[in-house]
């Protein structure tokens, strides 16, 4: 496919890095690279990605499949299961 220039926003301090990556990378691969390059720490719960001001990306799909375009800003969001915990408490 092609290279895409994107900005990643850190989940806690708002720091932004600009990178050029292949749009054939999946969200999972992107998160692994952000961890490997010490932009975000390892998290047992993992991370989700979302377009700033837009929808959450599907981490199993490529950036191209998620319609990521040049100069998009992608927020890195810690994954949580807080909603599941509430559901479990309600069913007890």
C-alpha cells in the first residue's frame, strides 16, 4: 500500500509524536511498536487506538482498513474492562 504520516497522542501526558509508517500495519502492530520505542509502557490490559475526535480503530485491521489518512492524530487509550466489572456486579 503506502506510507502514512500520523501523530500519536500519549494516553496520560498528551505528548504527541509524528511518525511515518506503512498503512499495512495493524493497530496491534502499531501498539507493539509504540511500546518497543518507549512511547507507552507495557500494559497488561493493552491499548486501543482512536482517531482524535473520531471513532475507535479496530486493532485487528490495518491503518488503511481503518481509513487512517495523512496527518491524522491517533489517541492511544489504555484498554480497561471497567464496564465488564459493572456487568458482573449486576448479575450477582
